[in-house]
């Protein structure tokens, strides 16, 4: 049987966008920061969980080895599969939820700089129009379509 080589996704672009201080903050806020020195500290476990989403068809030990997440140990260079599972369980979901919220906030603020529309965040504009009630306030605020003849449309849009 011929072994199919795994193509590893490029993790560098994502790792450049996630500030290590965000991970430290998420771990501190949730009380999950590593107190004792482990071969796979909490910061590395966060990276492991993120990587597992990208490398989901590959064995966890292979992902750990590819990303070189385990701290070196001259006496025992290998890490048990059970240690990886235990590390993920110790971490839990709270730090990842914190990291997601923080990164989404920062990335959104960065993306929205100078792109607001009428004070609102703009994510997409589809070119559709909405008709509103024909009131003086709505005409003042929204205006109305003007035809080539100069006649204003019946309803503000």
C-alpha cells in the first residue's frame, strides 16, 4: 500500500495574525495559564487546538511534531498520545472562546477603520433599495430617487 503524503496547510499566515499576548490574556482571564512547567504548556495547547482545525485529517501526534509544539526533553523526547488528550481536556473551551472574541474584535476594528457608512459597520452592500413611508422626516433623511425629468420618486428610498 502506497502511503499518501499529507500536505500540511500553511500555518504561518495565521500565526502572524494571532498575537501571543492574546493567548496569554485568554489563559489568564480563564485561569488556565500553566503554573507548573510542562512539556506541553497551555499556550502550546491553544496552538494545537487551532492547528487541529486546519489539520483535521491528520493524527494529533503528527500535527504536534510538524508544528514542534512540545518542549524538548533530552531524557524522554517522545510525548504520549494520552498526554495530548489530557492537555486538551485541561485547557477546556473557555480560553479558546476568549481568544476568538478578542481576535474577532481586533480584526474587525482593523478591517473597519475608515470603512463605516453613516456611523455603522459596513460588511456588505448589495445594491438593494428599501421603500419607506412617505413622510417629511423620511424624505429629509433618505431623500428620494430623482428621474431624468427632475421629478422626484413617489417614495423615499
